[in-house]
């Protein structure tokens, strides 16, 4: 682990996010990485099940950011950039990209997901924040809502989860330090440099509403800017579907 970061490791957990919540409730301050080899109740965004194949990376970083809830939400982008930087050396010749708000794509298919959960203080700050990451190294589901893949599924040599965790932790520490020192601007720039389908048509589902338009970047708060036929829309939450996806 990088200096100042601790690690707890398990053979099996219900989920690393649930363990982060339990540890936060006991007063653990972090920054603390929680890693398990297997999960029995992993989850993704909006309560979706995250199936945890053997040999994949399943981890959560528990933080006490000392920031507002709005600022803490930007750590989704910090995490995506760090995860992309960590994964790229293991994927020579295979393109990686980032899909708003927090998916990592390998050759256009989902290889990793990021989940943020937190608890707010009465004054609008964050008591704690947990960043969960699942990276498909050795296995991936074949029937996911969004087409998935893994390093092994792309014909690549999948690193051991411990090696992947070491790389992720190193890049997370670097990008968190930069975010704290310089704000969101360099994170936004790095994220956009890897953005999937920037300048192209995408579809965004917001609850029961579906929008189509040209993906025109991120604003200073991390909202997706979508140029629709009836004008520009600023989207703070939703699911992005790329051409060819349901």
C-alpha cells in the first residue's frame, strides 16, 4: 500500500462495501483498502447485482474526505482515471476507455465498475465515503445488461488480483493527492482524454425517460453535456448506452 494507506484482506465477504460501512460505523478513519477474494452479495449502481468471478479484483477504499457531498461525488471520476491508468499496462494493444459516469471499457465492453456510497453529516459534509471497485480480470458475466468482458476474455494475461490492487492503490493515491491540491480540472481533462464516444451520438436513460444526442463533454461538476435536437441538456445522473447497446 502507498504510505498512509492501510489494508484489510478477507477470503470471503458479503461485500467490501458492506464491510466499509461496518468499519466506518466503528470509527475507523482510513484511508483503508478492503479486499476480498470472493463476495456473496456484491452490488453495483442502482442496486444491480455485481457477480464476482474467481480471480477478479473486488475492493473498496474507505475515506474520510473532509469535503462536501457534492465534492465527494467527483471522486467517481478520480477513481475512474486512476483505475484506467492502473489497468492500461496490463492491456497492451487493447483500447481502454471511460463511460460516464463510472464504467471502464476494454475494447468497447465493460471490464470494471465503480460504486460510491457515503454518509452525510447534518451540515452537508461527508462523515465517510467508500469507493468500491470490481475489475474483471479472469472472468466476466455473459448475460449482463451492458456487454461485459475481462482481460482473459480479450486474450490477455490476467494479473493476480493482488498485483492489480497494488497498481490501483498507487494510482488512486496519486490522483487523490492531485485532486486535493489542484481541484477537479486536471481530473476532468484526464477523464475526457479517455472518454468513450466523446463527440458522438449516445443514449441516456434517466428513470423512464430516454434521451439521444451528441456527447459534448463534462461540465465543472462532472455532469454530462448532451446536445439534443431540442437543445443542450445537463445530466447529473443516468445510464449511458452506446450505439449497439440496448
